C-alpha cells in the first residue's frame, strides 16, 4: 500500500520543493535513512517545516528516530503548545527531534521571556552544578561573583549550547547558547 510518504518523489514533481529539491536532500541527509520510504518521509517532514507547518506527534517521533520515539512522545505535547503560541517556531520544534534536544532529560524543557514577543528556550539537557554555572557566567560576562545568584537547574554542554538563568543585583538574566539577555518582566 502506498501512502503520501512513500510515493516516489520525482524531480520537478509537485512534492519536489524547488527551493530544496529532493535530490539535494538526499545528498545532505539521505545517508541517515535505511530505505527510500524513510528518506522520502523525512524529506516531506523537512518540506512541511520549510513551509512553516508544525509537525504532528507521529512525524516528530519519526524524525527523532526509533531509539528516541518514547522520549519524543513525552516532550512533543509541551513543544507543540509552545509552537502554536509562538514561543518557538515550527523549525525549532523540528530541531528538537532532528538534533535530539532534551530527549534524555524532558525536565530541561524550560523558557523565559526576554522581550515583548521573544523567548529564550532551553535546548541543552546536561545539568551542571551551581558552582560550575557561577564560574561560567562570571568568566564569560565579567559579573562580580558575590552578586550572582544562579537559578537552578543550569544546563551546559559547550560555549554555544547552554542555558543558565541567574540574578545579579535586581536584574534577572539568561545565558542561552552563548548569548546573554535580560529577562523581560
């Protein structure tokens, strides 16, 4: 039985997006999939997201892969609400599955508002100690150690993959993926 996800995608066909042709997708990411049906389904998910559509739960779990399907079903409902309300984009929701963000620690899915219509959303799930977070914040942003109060939990994988909330004096801050923003109140 053939469904939409397993129909052959021919160059120039209706399913072949001219801005990201199927053959280019195969070159970029085709190696990840065991067969043509999986490849085509992954391509169609990519095209949905490129057209600003939110993946459904099954599509999200399929993008995460069999090993992470259960974790994907746990974090998807929260992410879907955030995507529908504009906290994250459909692309960002997709990236949680594609890059396996927070799959090993669903409690790491947190966000803070940093502007009238902007949010800093965590995508790192490796927790660190308050002491380590303090060291990182003070080293990166030259805050006075005695004035910094870390809000637990803090997450840090690398200089461009992190999420640390803290207070310094009367102001609340968030360090996210190497950027520093004041929390919006």
